């Protein structure tokens, strides 16, 4: 049986907000976009480094795209696809999750 880890209450992230999550060696982040939570590995496909420059800051000014703070790559929130910047066409790695009693949970080995 995989170990199930609770990440946060679904209510913790308001509409248009994002949150970084450190889980042992894993660095993840979640975005609430139009009522849907998207969970990704916090790793830019350009240089393999975290996306944010300040805690929980993952979106562009209009909150329409995920933005890498290092070279400005833009990723779609719903698919994690880079549509502008040095890694155009590459994707963030989505993380599969479940909602259990209002909490976002992942299996320890989920990817
Ligand atoms: S490291 Fe993210 S765009 Fe270069």
C-alpha cells in the first residue's frame, strides 16, 4: 500500500492563489484556477530549478499563467504547458491527487 500524505485543506487556497509545498525531497505547488486545484512539481523544465522568487508566488500579474521567475517562461495553468519563453513546448510535471474529506492528498509515490 502506498503511503498517503495530506498536503492541505482545499479551502486553504483561494481562487487565483497558489501555494508551495515542501514534502521531504519533493517540491510541489498548487494553483486554484476557476475552482479547480492544479498540482505540479515545482521545477521549471528550462533549468530544472524552482519557479518562484517569493513564497507562494507562481502566477503572472493577471493570474492567467504560471510564470517562472528566472527567465519568465509562461505555462498554462490547466495543463502546465509552456507557451512562451526559453522552454516553449515543454511541460511542468503534473502530480496526481485525490480529495479526501476536503483535503488534497497524494500517494507518496504518485507522479
Ligand atoms: S529557469 Fe525557468 S524559464 Fe529559465
